[in-house]
């Protein structure tokens, strides 16, 4: 018996890209129509379950809850009613109720993969990695190649602190869903965190070849830069800047260009960032530091003072103030 899932799996893009999962918005798109093993639409177990499913499809989760609670009362041993009640409750932001409903559904039908996927995601959101892992590993006995289970298996192992096992699970999940770029990026970052620099860079390069979303490209640029893959960092921000000439992208590309000894390119990026946004304090800061390194004290001071003016006493403003003091020979 197949069931549609609103969640499908933990949204890896939302990690950007640390441990744990992230709940999708409460108003996710409704699930596709149920299908039976023959490819047709699956018949609901009761009229109230059908009404609940229809309400879910229409995005009316309160109405779905009413019908599905009625179905549960009438047929407490029906896994369909329990599962879809969980879907409705989750989309009503009742995570505790949804968790109970999914657990009930799995007690009635341990092979209900969608319930395992959604339940594990809720547990990951609650930072209960070990509990999520138990749910996923039980489900994998029934569907060892399901890509949603493989994805949540990797996330659960990572959340539970089992990094070496998580790396193997990430590899399996990426192999099962090669077009899932956020997952591929997350795998690269876990490799980096495990000290496997060369493997991490190779994985992130694969991701970069396919990535198109701005947030993913930004994450790739930053990650590759931290790993010392500066040419790849520049390539990532090249792609991002073609889509959106954000000042922060220009500065980040400039930093990587500087590391490649392309000082002319770096300066051009810093200058462009403040042309795009005249109030962008980091642009003035990095330009000031660049000019300082070139020995252009007057121009450097002007840029750094602008960074202080715009940045205030915290963050880049405070860093610019220290740079000014150093240029002017002031003692700490």
C-alpha cells in the first residue's frame, strides 16, 4: 500500500549546511494523488479518509483533521487514517500530535515508509537524532533503497554524532539521488568537517557543476574558499554574480581572487560592491585593507573610516577601527 507524503524528507537546503534537519513550511504543496501498485489511484480505506485526503489536497488541513479524527475513532486499526491525520496535524504545526499519529500508523503498518520519513524528520527537527535513527533503520529493513530513507539516514547518523557511518550513508543517499544538489553539498561539508579535504573538494566541485540556486552557489563558494580551493570559489561566485550582482558575492569573490594573487581582480570586486551598494560596510573594509597592503595609506584610511561610519562598533566596523589604529600607529 502506497501513501503520499507532504514532507517527502528533511529539506537539506535549509541546513546550509550544519547538522540536523529543518521542517518544511507548514503550507507545503499538497501531495500527489495516491497510486496503487498498478499505477492507478489508490482507493481510500473509508469515506472519511477520502474526505481527509481531498481536504489535504486542497490545503484545508483543519477540515482534513476533522474527517481523519472521525475515521480514527471509527477504525482505530486503520493505518491510512493514522498516517493522514499525522499529515494534517503536521501542516497545522502540531508536531507532537503528528508524531503520535505517525507512530500509531507505524504500529499498525511497520512498512509504511512515508510515516517513517515524516516521523524521522520531526524527530530531527526536535534534535532527537538517536530516536530518528531508530525509526529510519527500522524502515530501511523494509525498503533499503528508498532515497528518502537514505537521506534521512545520513542526517540521523550525523545528528547522532556517528560521523564515519554518516559519511557512508551520505554516499549512498547521493548515489540514489544524484540530482539533489543540496544533499550533495551537505555531503561535501560533512567530508570537510571530518578532515577529508581532498574528498570534500571533489564532492563540492561535482555539486558546483550542477548548482543553479543562489543560496547553494553562495554556500559552495564559501565552503570551497575555506578549503583553500580558491579557483573553485571564484567559479562559484562567478555563477552567482551572473544571476545576482549582490555586494556580498562580489566581496567574497574578491577575497578568493586575492588568495589567487589576482589583486587587480580583487580590487575591482571590492570597488564594484560599493558601487552596487554605497552603504555596504564590508566592501569599504576589504577595499581599505587591500589599499593598505598596497601602501596607499591615504586611500586606505578613507575607505576604512567609511567602514567604521557604516559598520558601527560591532563586526566589520570594529575590525575597521582596529585597522585604522594600526595604520595611524596608535597603541592598543
